[in-house]
C-alpha cells in the first residue's frame, strides 16, 4: 500500500469501488485528517482520469454544507488524486440495508439531498448519478458524493467558452447510458437531453427506497429494470396521513413525463417541509409498501350455463370484500375483466395492471356441488403464495368468498385494524338464495341494457336477506342509473337514496356504499357536504382510489378545478386504470387536449361533446352519426347535439325543447345552458344556467371563462348569476381549507 501521496501520509484504506480507491490520510502541512481518492490502473484509465478531474471541478464549483468539500487535487507519478473532507458516518445504502426508515428520519435526509441539488442546479450542474451509495449520512447531516458523471445543464454550458461540460469534452458516446438504471429518469434511460428534473426523479426514487426499504423499481436484469422505470409505477406506501402526503410528493417527483414533475428540487423540498408539520409525522412513524392485488375472473373448466354468472361475479365479490383495507390496493373488476378468457400471462398482468399479486380460480360443477380451486401467485415471478381447492354445495357459495378473503389477508401478511377485521366478517349473507341473486345481479350490472335485469335481481336479494348491505348498495346504484337514463327520474332517485342509506345503516364502513352515495349526492346539489365528508374520510382511508374519484367530481362542482385534477392524480397513483370524471374538469379548465386524452369508449355522447368543445366537430359528428339506437332520455340530447354541430339551429332548439330536461344533474344543466348560449337562445340559456346553480353546480371558473357563454356576458341576469356562484365557490373553498384539503391534495383552492 502507498505510504505517502504528496504531503499526505496514508493511514488506511477506507473504501474501494469499480473505478477507484479511497484512503484516510493525514495532511502534514495543516495537521488535519482527509480522504484521498485515486483511480485504479485499468484499460479505461484515461476515461477514469477525466472523470476524476470532472468530479473535482464539479464539487469545487459549489460551496454547500450538504456537498462533500474538495480540498485539493494533484498528481503523483502521472496519476491524479483528489483530496476531500473525511466523513464520519455511513452511506445511505448501508442504512437502508438494515431496514426501512421512519418518516421522521427519512424526510430530513431527503431534504438534505434536495438542498444540495438546489445548490448544484443553481450553479448549472447536474449530478446524473444520484443513488443511496452517493449519499453519506454524518452526525451533522447529509453529504452528497461522487460527481464523476456530473455535467453542466445546457443553459450553463452555453455561456462557457467552448460550450462544453466544465470546458471538457464529452466522456460518453452518443446513446451510451451513464448512471445507475434504478434511479435514472425515463428520458435519461432513453438517451434524451436531460435537465434538473432527472435529478429530482432520482431524489424521489431514493425517498421511496428509504421509506419502503426496497427500490422503487424491481427487476433482476437490466432489461427488467429498464422496463419498470419506463412503464411501471412503484406501489403506494401505507401509513398515516403524513405518509399519504409523501406518496403524492414521491409520485410527482417520479412522474414518467418530465413536465409533470417538480421543476426544481426546491419545490419538492417545500412540500416535504410541510409534511413534517402534518399529523402523524413523528419520527417513529413508518411506512410500508402497499400490496397490489388483482382478482381475475374465474375460469370455467366446463361450459355450464347454470353457473356461468359465477365467473365474473364471484371474483367481483371477493374484490369488493378486500377493497378498502388500509394495507391493500385491489384493482377494479373492470380492470380484471380485460384479462378474462385468456391464458394468464403474469408478466403482462403485472405490467399493465401494475400489481404484485394475482388471484386466479377455476370452477367446475358436479351435481349440486361446485369445485372451486384458487391460487394466489406473486407477479411477475409466478411464485405460488397460497393455493386451495373447495368442494362446496351450491347453497354454501358465500363460504368461498369468506374463506378466500381470509386466506388472502393471511398469506399477504396484511395488518388489519379492529374495524377492518369486523368489516370482513360483517357482510356475510344470511340466505344462500340472496347471495345467488346478488352474484347474478353483479354479472348484469355493468351493461346499460342489463340495468333493469340487475335492479330486479338485487331487489330479490334484499327481499331474501334484508340485512345484506352490499346488495342494498348495488340496488341503489341501479335505481339511480335507471332513473337518470331510462325511467322516471324522481321516483328512482328516492328509491336509490333509500337503498344506499339502508346499506350504510347496516354497514357504516362499506366503501362501495360511501362512493355511490357521494356520487348521487353531488348530482343532487350537495357537493360541499360531500367534499367535506370525503376529505374527512381521506384522512384515514387515503388509499381508496374510488374515494379520490369521488373528490374529482365534488371539487369540480364546488369550482375547485386544480383540486379536482389533484384528486384524479391521486386516484391514478392508487389505481392507474381507474376512470374518473376528470375529463369534465379539463374541459372547464379549457384544456381540451387533456380532456380528450381521457376519453373512453363507453359513453359516445360525452366523447363527441368533448371533441366538439375542443374544436374537432367533424370527429364529433362522425361518432354521433354512428351511434345506432339511443335508449331513453339520451335520444333528445343526442339529436340536439347533432343538429347543433350541423348548424341546424332551429332543429337543435326544437330537440332540446322536446326532451324533458328535469332529470339533468346540475352539471349537465350547465352544459345545456352553454349549448343554448352558443345557439343564441339567450333567455333559455339563462334559465338553464340559473337552474344549474340552484341545483348545486357552483363551478365559478367555468361560468367566468368558458367561451360558449360569451354571448351572455353583457346580460344583467348573467352578472347576477356570476356574483352568486362566486360567493358559493368561495364558501366551498373555505370548507376545503378547513378540512385540510390543501395538505391532502397539495394544491390551493382558488381556480
């Protein structure tokens, strides 16, 4: 071993990596202990030499307490060495190996990293290789290390002589990846030009790893890691409200599209500082990665028309029983249905549904008994966690749901609260016949042409077992849909409310009932109360994607458009495939392109309306003309929109007058007012706009900005409406702040 390097006396070797070695040494001139970094003698030595010089220049360009200080550089026998402060402590990677870090320990570390990045970025320097081994924990705080891959930002390089990185030639060939893939942003992996947001991405990945105790992106091979970074999201973290706020910060920092990330490290740091003030941010509070499960439709081993309904409905019932558990995210039955009828490809399911575990099953009837085989497997590895076969009489099918949910909880080691344990035992039907009607209704309830059949089946279920809460909840949904789109609105509305209230009386913690009640009450003009209740529930049940989907609508009805978008983003973090009403929010924000990105094929009328609002009227007409037979109330709206887009003003007005608009929810009434204003029917438009406000649509930004209302802006009545809705909007904003919505969603309130 070397004895001296210049005027430094080597004491011991303290570390070694692929490119170099670090020694502890004594500075004979100043009498202090330092660290000396030297490169290995390898065939890549010229490249290593230049990276060592780059590290020296990069670190020396920033004087910051969270950046390892450079004292000196030199050469011995033609070999460069770097002299820097000797740090006491350990790398963050070593700390993570001992387990996940509590929130109160992890957030200060992240803040140290971010403040160091802010200083580097302020000097036009990108780190490009941020990872736990390059973050050093000392008794006095965080130190950022290893700037061998650092480079100037494009803006900083442009003002330097020669325009290069620190005045040096590039050390990588075009297309060459530099850095550590697990912490590299998608654009960095794809060889694109990067900026400060690439380092922010890495900071988010490090924060996740500190809290979860494992990397944000798994994979045993580089190809698997690349795919995870480019296509997958890390699981949400479970814990307190403060953990939920950190989730939002992490997912924003690690957004796939750089324009959706924090623009600067300081912005992420500001949000993290607020987290430390939130309830549940004590140093001992820990997080855990939430398990993500999908229950696939059960496969029929033999075609059997008598029990075919069980394929989807039994899987749906199991999903509903498990949904709402604080440590589990269950993908919707709609997502699961996309994989029905095909061979189980765990890699595809893990990637597309973003899950860690898959529950599969098969069904085979033999006389009056059914053989049910179930298997819980890890995804994408295929490791079997649990498997079991049940031979049950047809009349005891409900025992399968109860047994499977219990085994899933046990096999995934899910921690349950007392309330959750009670809820899992709560919704067991007393009547096998009631359960059969419930399962048959669940099979029918998703298709509009089967709503009446589903309604009757759920009605028979509650007649057989009046205390079975899930059947009451689904009956309420069917009454609402039938009333809104097919039958008598007022009669069905009353039945829907009564059924949903009955469900909540029987089980106050039934997530399905809460979400359905919220959706109906918003459309009945109670958006402010719904928003208050959902925000309060989010403080303890923040991992329910449907809850945040409900907030998307409630916040929009209150005029809190940024909050509505933030609620959508949180719902998507929890369930990337969930469909929310955010497209309406985007269109009221005037962002028609993003509205059209959220279009789905289920409601052609809405899709055509968004296209028309975005100026793509020819495409909207094409959808409307190919729509086929339109049921119930929808015929009049459909015909009116066709006439409006074809320029047939009188026909459009006639169609609007023909259908009875009293079934419209207040948001639809506002849209009708906008269409009437565009047609020049000012008096009729103002009537609809007034009705919209009276029924509970208080979206002040839409009233104030939407161009379809421009023909009304000089009307005194419009000004009166605008003043009234602004007052209501501000009252809702006060409720949002009172319920800490700004902290939960990370946005302000005035749009």
